[in-house]
C-alpha cells in the first residue's frame, strides 16, 4: 500500500510518478480563492444593478408627479373636480363697521329730597316700572304736623288781619272828620299790610309742607328697569346723602355708542344732511348673528386725536330687550347700496402677480377660461363685479389651484360628503347662507 502523503502522477514517458501532499494542498487553496472572488463579483454586480434600477424608478415616479401638476407638465387625464357658483345681478349694500358699546338711553339715580325713615318699598329688584309709579315711601308724619302748624298760623293771621282792617276803616272815617292825625291812620294801614304779608308767608309754609309730603312719596321719574336697591325698610335717609336709593335705566329705546375712522366722516355727514335716516345693525361679539336694527341718531362734535376716530350714537327700539347696557357689539352702518352689480362669492376672486383680479369661468363643455374682472365692492363673503363676467356666468369658487386656462373640469355645487359648498349660493341682497347680511366691508 502506498503512503497516504504520496500519489502517482504520470511522467513524461507515460510512467507514473509519485506526488507530494504539499503540492496537492496548494492547488486546492487556489481554487477556493477564485470561487470566493467570483461570488464577490456576482454580489457586487447584483447590488449595483438593483440600486441603479430603483433610482431610475424613483426618478420616473417623481417626474410623473411633477408633470401632473401646474408647473408646466401635461394636464391630468380626467376632468378636475371643482366647486362652482352662478353669478347673478343684484344690489350690494355698503357698510362701515365699528366697535360699539350699548348704553342706557337715560339713567337716573333716585335720591331722597327729604329726611326721614323709609316705611315702605313698592318695587322689586329688576322690575320694569313706568313713569309715575310709586317706588319708596318715607314717613310723612313730621311733614303733616308742619302742615297743620302752618294752617293754624294762617288762621290766626287771617283773624288778626280782619281786626286791623276794621280798625283801619274806622280810622279813615275819623281822619276825614279831623279827629285823628294822619300819622295814626298811616300806622293802622301798616298793620294791615303786616298781617297781609304774614298770611302770604303762612300760605308758603303750607305749600312747603305739602311739597315735603309729596317728596316723601318717591315715584319713578322715567320708565325703565330698576336695578338693585341700595336701602331697606327702616333706614334713615337724608336729602344730603351721596348714595342714591336705586338706579333706573331706560332700555326702550336704548342707545349704542360706536367709533369709525375719521376718513369715513365726510360720507356719513353727507348722508345725514340728505335727511334720510341711516340704518344701523348691531351684531354679537362674534360678528355672526344680528341682534337688532336701529337708526343713526347723531355724530359727536369732535374727533379723538389719540385714535383718529369719531363717535356716533345710534338708537334701537329694543322691544324684545335684545340689548343690555354695557354690552359689547359689532356695529354695521349702512351708508350706500350698489345697484345692479354682478354678485359672486368672494372666494371666486383671485389676484395675479401684478395685482390684477381674475376668475375661472366655466364655459360650454366644462372647460374653464381665465376672465379678468374689476371688483367694485366687497361686502362680507360677496363681491360685486363691474366688468369681466355677467349675469348667469358660472365661476369656480374652490379648487382653482389645480386649474389652467382651457382645462376641463367636473363642476359641483356641493363638496363631497353632502356639506354645502362655501358660497355656492347666496341671497339676492348680497349675503351668504350662514353669514351676516352686512359683514365687514372696509
């Protein structure tokens, strides 16, 4: 048997020669090296192929997204869904808007004119009273005593006057007969005058006592709402007290004070000089719900130099007590009405880079066209357009960012989900559903 570290190899003449074990190990190592090298090349090549193929796919997808937008790429394959509204001709009100505070038309702090103890209160807190209603009664007995004393003094002076008058008539006869001197007659005449003056004083004292009794019964000087009472039964009050007994505020009618910029003053003054009353609307704090409608009453006589505004006063009937003193309101003053303008939702109006305004109008075949328009007035969510579109034209009010001139659209008057489209329809007076008829203007 041959040794395990030797093999037979053929010689040059065809005879076998034995090989050493070291030569066979070197040949096997070189084979494994090349196999590993080939595997590495295959792995690197596959990784590079996958990486380059994925990058091309991403670039293609990105290019597709970019071309589907509005940056110069081809338009989308199908119609673009948009929300539209129909323009119509109507009247558009012009409002000046300001912030206002509700104030009582009249406010009276009721005080006592006499001194005394309160014996009766004839009202409840928060009660509405009419002018002349009894409110508080102060003990009138001291004044009744004064009245009786004055009447007694009057009776005494009247009796004395009658006596001196009789004497004066006698003295006149005696003087004519030359029995008494002139001086004595004049003295008697002076006594008559003295008692006549005393009687007048007594009458004045009586009238004063009656007046004090009247003052002890306090009545409402105006019609209005009574506030919280400041005194109770049994309190001693004085005519010199600084605090009143109660406060009455007149709520029907009621006033609203508000301010407007001084630049709007000439137009308001011109409208007031025309003699036609200007309508004023009061809205709540959120400027969403109209509370009441009234008329402009007057304008203040000066401009506030610190704010550049002037004050105005409006009056409201307030029949249902919607307004309350010191309440904050948003005021809309109607100064003009644009007649016969084309009305569209304000969201349809777009602005170009040069400041021009335009809309997307939907033509036949649902293709859109860019129309340059001139906005005459904007009130709330409604814009009045003087040129560019006409009555009955359909304009896009939502989805304009996806559009270009000539694109085909799929018009809707409602958004998906059934909710009403913003400004897809609006009222003939220029207001939109759910928005105040006289929203902000300037």
